[in-house]
C-alpha cells in the first residue's frame, strides 16, 4: 500500500514524500519592483521537508498583479531575488515550483502603474472589494482583452515560466483556479465572448489549454503543472455545467504530459474521482474538508488511491516541520486567525486573499 510518506517521481526528481505545501499569498514582496525579500527565503527554507513546495502566486506581467506586495516573475530583479529563495530551499533539501498567477479582473488600477486597468475575457466587473493601499475598494470593470492581447498574455506566461526556471525553480504551476484570469476564461459568467475564446465549452477551455501548452513548450512538460478548482464560486465566478467544462479541459491538457494536475476540491468528490481517472500523470489533491483546513486524516486519500499527493496550506503556516508531525500524529499548532483566512489555501499578512 502506498502512503503519503513514500517517495514519488516528479519533474525528474525523486520527492521524499507525497506531502505538498500549497501556494498561499503572503504579500511579503515589500521591496522595489515586486521582488521577493530575504524573509521569503527563510519562510520557504523552513518548510523544505515538504515533498513539494508550491510558492505563492507570482504575476507573469505588470498588469497581472491584483494585490499589494505580491511578487512578480517578469523582471531581472525579480528573478535575482527569487534565486535566493530557491537556493535556500535547495540547500535545505527541498523541491520548489513557482506558481504563475495572473489575477485578471481581480485587482484595482491603484495597484498598477502607468494608468493600467485590470484586464479580463469580458468587461464584466466582479462583485466584491479588493484591498489596496487606500483601503478596501470595489472591483472595477476590467478592459476586455483583444485577440492579439490574448496571444501576448500567453507569451507572458511562457516567458515568466522561463524566468522561473532560470531563477532556480524546479518547475511551474499555472494558477487556473479561484477566480483569477485562467479561471475567468473557463467561467460562463466572467467570459461572455462570442469569438473563439468563449461561447462554447471548447472556446472557454481554449485559453487554459493554450497557456498550458505554451508553458510546457517553454520549460518542458515535465516541469509544467496546472491547478484548477471546479465549481469554485470565489471571486464571483459562475460555472454552468462545470463537469462538462473540466472534462473538456483535462482532455485537452492530458496529452501534454504535465508534471501534475492540482485540484482544489469543492463538494463534488464524484468529479474529483473522474478527473483523477482521466489524468494519467501525478494527481495532487487539496481535498474538501469541513472548516476548510486539511488535517492528518486526509493522508488516507493517498492510501486509497484517490490522489498521489495531498496539499496542506494552513497547517504549514503553523507547523513548518509538518511532514514530521504528520508522521508521528502531532502535536500540531493551530493556524492563527491573525495570519490565516478561512480555509486551507487562504494565507495572508494584513488582509484576506485566496491563492
């Protein structure tokens, strides 16, 4: 019987265990130019006993930033700063993937330079507010991406993936979940396009599939991964017939040969099992749990074959040595509500975000 403490091959590496540190927005890129800070290197190195660390979302372009102090992966200074992070993790024996997160319509012009406005598949504002240096502000109506801009955005993702590998990351996860740009294209609510990038299931899936292929071509499919969250309404996302959408998406990316598929689960375990069967690579699961925090009991999902790896968020904030504590059954520190918001993936510093 396979357990969460058995090794697994991923991205050409032998991981020590099947425990994943989930990506969590920390907003600690206080330096100029959205560059990572030394505190971030310490934070990730402390958690290097995870089989795999997926770093907090990094924007692939300037306009992809939706929260204050989130890091980028689009400039030489950012790459140089990330190198300190990846060096620290590797020195501690860890493996770390970057996560590329373009927030799309989730953001505000005050967070962007040079008069830029958030962009999206369609000019439809999300309901809700976003934290800015001036406090909480309503989401604005985003500017609809033109077809040439869509091509340029795909190129931005691919270049950011190259930057990540050059900065020492072992691979790249694309954030296709939680209401950000890739998820917005999948959504029947946020995507009201009538061209080849919307309308039909094939049209809505197209952007996610093409970004994934472009990143796999840029860095190698064994170093590329995708994260999804079917039927997740966060950030005002509506997904009519989500099962059909995600079947089509997995069918589109399955031939690429990705390092893994990372599913942030809702209440539809039946779909989780179906997508697990449809995807032949490593299947990472952030399981749906009451209260939103993944606990030790979820490791049984590796033993029964539901997943190949299990992602933990909040417990990794409170327990940097989490794999050792899981192996002995605890004790566990509880996540502090002052630094953790609402669920397994919801980490924040001064305000709530979801990554």
